[in-house]
């Protein structure tokens, strides 16, 4: 099981030197990848009575693809979106951006995608919020073709490409696509379409039920459930020992990956995030890495 970290999007700030230092520390501690959340816009609660989203206009988010271009130059970590809100973005442009990240990282990239919950972003980006679940399957099909065929023609219900293609193509052909999944329809989509998935439940009965739905959908689609990756997430709200126990639990349910999330623990400044990751790395026996 590969252990990575969740990039502390809302707490790391906007200083590129800090971002660079964070990536270097994560790599030296022995973590395998950085997972990054995605939000393009935040709603202003002052002008939206009753707004209850977890993020708003004051929450800082680095744009994942641009951030990954920077991180590819300063580290050799695998880079993961967890998740890009695919239906609010242009599919061909996502394909191009993802291919570029895959090239810059020499194939160390996973594209995590999901539907999102923030209608504010869909409106501003000119995409329909109500049909996002129907569109994402067609988007995934087109992405994979764009990453593997130098020229193609594709005419679906929502997407059209006529005798065109990407150049250069990515290293991975196709780039692995992972789904964020919680609801039964999302879990079924993950089983049918994804190379891996990000559960929203911790190990226990709810996760067991979700795994069953994903695997059933995979089998119904003629796919081998054992071929699907699964990445858990571990927070530090209850301390390092509890986090280490959660890592053990994810390993026991055969997760292929896990990411340690230091957001929300009251860390002030990047040093506290790094210190917390160092404590977890020691607790789980993660071997440090020599970085040149």
C-alpha cells in the first residue's frame, strides 16, 4: 500500500517558496504522492443567505494542473487530483492539461475526477449542473481516446471531436482515471468506468457496503474488481496513534493507496503540517527518502 499526503490547500497559503518546501519535505519523509483538491470559485456567503458549503470565497485553492506543473519541476512524487470536478470543465482541455502533467512527471500522475457539489462554479464556467452525472461517463470515454489515438472522430450526446487529436500524447496511454464516489450511482459509475476510486467512508460496515457496490458494478460490466485501485484518507483529528491505526485498517481492507490529511488540526504555518507528517511517518515505519 502506497502512502501519500493530502496537499493542505486551504491552509498552505499562496507563497510558492512554501509550496516548494512542503513538497521537498513530503518527499524526504518517504511519502509517495501528493493528492490535491479542486475548486475554481468560492461563493460569497455575505451575498448568499443560507449558504452552507464547506468552502467559500475566503477559502484558498491552488489550481491543480498549474500547481502540478510547478511540483513536477521540484519533486519526483506522484501527483494526484482528488478530485477535479470534470463536468464543469471542457473535456478536450482537461485531456490536454492532464497529458502535459503526465509528460512533465514522466508518467507519475493519476487523474481523480468527480461531480462536485458547488453549483456556483458550474454557473460561472458555463456548464449545466443538473446533468453532470450523465455527462461524466461520456467525458471519460473521450479522455481515454484522446490520450491513446493521435487523431480521432467522436460524436456523442454531449461531446464532439472531428478528425483531431493531442500532440504530444501522454506517457501513460491512457492516464489512470480514478473516481470520487459516495452515493450508490457514483459507486456504480466507479465500478463500470474507473481505474480506481476514493471512498468517502472509513473502514467498517459502510465501506464494506460501498466496496460491494463498486465490485458488483465492475463485474456486471465484465471487469475484474481486483484490478481497481482504492485510496483511503486518514485525518489527524484524534492524534497520531489513531491515524496510524487507521493506516493499518486501510491496509487490512486491501486499499492500494492511502493519503494522510493534516488539514483541520489547527496547524499554523507549514512547519506544523510537516511535523505532523513526520510523526505519522515514524509511527507507521515509513522509510525516509534521500532526495538529491
